[in-house]
C-alpha cells in the first residue's frame, strides 16, 4: 500500500482496524477458558498466551500488507529482537492491558501504529470485550465491532473530534494499574473537575471521542503502548506532549523505544494546562 497522501493513511488505518478486529477472536477464546496462565518477563510485567498469539497473527499479516516495513512488536522486543532502524516503521502492542486481561476486565486493547518521521500517521485500537474500535489516518473514526469478524463498513463509522474544555474544568483519565504520586500532584495543581481510572490505550480514545480532557502519565511506557492511541487522538484534534510541551517523538531505538513522561490532551485549551 502507498503512503503518499491523506487518503493513503486513511486506507492504512482501515486496514489496521480490520486486522485488530479479526485478531480479537484470539483473546476472547482464551477468556472462555477456566484459567489463564501467565509468567513474568524480565521487567516483571506479565505476559500470557494471548500476547504471543495476537502478536504472531498481526506481524504475519502486517508483513503482507506492508512488505519491507520494519515491525517493532512488544513480545519480540522482550525476547531481545534486534529491530532494523527506519524512518517508517510499525509498532505493535498485541495486548495493551495484560494485567486487565488476566483479571478478566474489559479494559484491554489490541494496537497497531504506523510511524513516519517520528510521528504516528495511522493507527487502530480495538477493545474486544467492549466491542469498540477506534482508528485514524488523516481522520479519526470509531465503530462498534465484533471480535473475530471484519471491521465494519464505512457507513458504520463515526467521525471523532475532541471536545471543548468544559467550563467547570477538565475530566482527567489516569491509569488503573499505574497511578503514581507525580500524577496525583499534577492533577491536584490543575484543579480537575473529575478523575476516571481506565486501563490501557482506551484513555487516548476517550479523549479523541470527547469523553474527557487530559491524560497525564509520568510512569514508564513504551512506544508500542502509545502509538496507536496517539495516532487516533492527534487525528481527532488533540495531542500528546512531553513536560516541556514538545510533541511525543517515536523511533527512540537507543532508548529501547521507551517513552518519558507525557500529557495527552483534547482541546487546545486543555493543552495550556499541561
């Protein structure tokens, strides 16, 4: 597929959306089992069969869709893979919110992001249990989708746009599993109107659809955790910046693709709170 125009990136986003919904059958089947086995990786984070099966499914099909484009995937990285460095590459998080999955929560997602020159240009996020799909190239959309089936047709898509900052103040989203003191201090200083705890990359998507205004994250994340949701949010009119106000940059191979602190926001008025 080409990557020359807004229409090309929209088409890629739709293709990513289709791959994530089809991959959604994998975790749903494993959730139906009486037990879910997991083990700890070197960084002490959990990994399970769903992570590995979804990643194998997605990477094989992405290699067919975009031959020659490097794929940086979470479980391959954890296993010590040496990724080719490139201006254009894919980021895959097969199961963002593994802790939520293991707890049989609905707040886990399947994520594909395309990076070009340090910025996310297309992405798809699918929450299989919720049946919610978010995706974006130049434009951002959401749709209801069933795990294991193709993504919905164009007439079922809903355009996404961030909301104006409410007069009563921002609603902030925080990680259900990684809330820290730095985040609490940030929110206290900004006198937020409400705080919601949400797992996984769903937080970016809620900002994109106008359900909240800020998502601060001061603990460690990896580029594959954020790329797809960041693509959706930017296309919906929001952004993701570091504490100095610069847009979050991707392709940090020398840092093993680790992100620093960031604040995601919807309306530009919310950005001034960062």
